[in-house]
C-alpha cells in the first residue's frame, strides 16, 4: 500500500491540493504529483509548490484501478484551504457528487483559490456551481452527460483545456498534463515550464484549443503525413517570414484543399492557428530575456504588426506581452 505524504513545507510555497478517492484511475493523480510534488533541484532556488493529497477520510485505504491501494494524509479541510485545488475525477460521472466535496470546493473558491478539474473532475466543479455560465470541457466521453446534467454549463468537447481565470477545466488523461504545464507556465513562465516538460519527457506546450480527438493518431503514417510533417519543420525554421497555407501546401506537395484536410486531421487545428501558436511560443524566451521592444519581438517571430501580436498573445497567455515580461523577464 502507498501512503502519499507531503514534503516539508516551504515558507513561500504555493499550496496545491489534489483529491484522491476510492476507485480512482491513478494516471491523473500521478500527473499532478509529477508536476507539482517532485523536488526540482534543476530550478535552483525557485520556490516550488507544496503538494497535499487529500481525501474525504484521510488515512483510509483507497483502492485504485489496477489492483493497488493508497492512503492520503490530508482531509477536505486542507483541500479547502489550498491556493490551487485540483479535482482529477469523480467516482461516478453519472452519480451525485459528494456534498462534502462540493462544500470544500465552494469554500476554496470563496477564498479566492484557483479551481482546476481534469477529466470527470468537471462534474464536481459543476455541482458546486462554479461552471454555470462558463465554457468548460471534460473527457469527450463525458461531454454529452455533463451538458445534460448541468445545462447552465457551455460544454466544449473539442478542446484540450479551458481557462476561465480562477476556474480551469481539461479533457481526460494526457490533457491533464497539458493543463498542469499551462499552470506552471502561467505561474513561472515558459523557461520553467519547458524545464518541467523536459523532465516529464513531453512536448512543452499544446494549445488549449487543440482538438481532443485527432484521427491521425490512430492511423498508420501515410505519405500525406510525411508531407505535413515536412511542411511543419519548414515553417518552424521560417517563423519570421510570411507563411501562408499555399506555401505550406507547396512544401508538402499537396493541393491546398488536401493539405488543410490532412493537417487538421493530424494536428487537431488549422495550419494558420498552429503557426500563430508557434509564433507566440517563440516570443516567450525573447520576452523573458529582455531582448528588444515588444515591437521588435513581434517582428522577430513573424507577426505583421505589434497590434496583431498583442491580440494573439493575450488570447493565448491571458496577459499582455509587457505584463508577461514584467512577471517573467530576467529583471523580474
């Protein structure tokens, strides 16, 4: 049996509480522990998160899918007092959510905590009323049920995660990795998030608006896919230059119509949205390093105007380029 205990607290640590429950699938919990619970000497003196694994009945044996069990050290009072609360699932998406969990989530929200769900955890946030009138997502298998049970929620089954400021939701399984890395990026900047992703051995960033289900992921690699991959590699080496669908299609040796179809099937997003996301990502280290003005950074990564850059940056990062530099630049 595993007993999940917290590391010794740091004075300035941001506390992250994650829910454990009987019958849970361990993957999502493991993702949260991996991102927020590991000691990270590679980050130097940067204060890391203080992770607390919580359950309704602390110390009780909790069975996990796969034939093992674990015990959580903390109760829902600790969850309600955390800075960030992560609900990685619920025991039964079709059943009632525990009133004790609902109360703890509502108390955390009232305190100003950041509330996060992975997979079916969205049902707990919805039961607490935190998703009413908001766009939210969950695993595509549960999307119709979430919309049926909570009609006040604008359910989007076609994205990896949704950021509503203090309330964030993600799809299932691997999308939880994307959202956790997004939280790290929001808190500490791209350099730190990239370091965490490198240790995790995963890509540092997938845009939240990317589709959950990508048809190409379960198909054999075809010649068309090689053409799409070739065009993506070509584009990444030329982000500062004008990039059009017609140019990308020529590199892939396809018609524009065929290229659009194959690119979207492979990547879950359009070529232009992908290019914009790569340009925003490429601008982050420039902002952090303090290299040039915002106007110069915009031009260096291929945006045709500072206004266009600010628009796309703010949509992707929930802050302005100047605000991002102020938070994560070398001087900061």
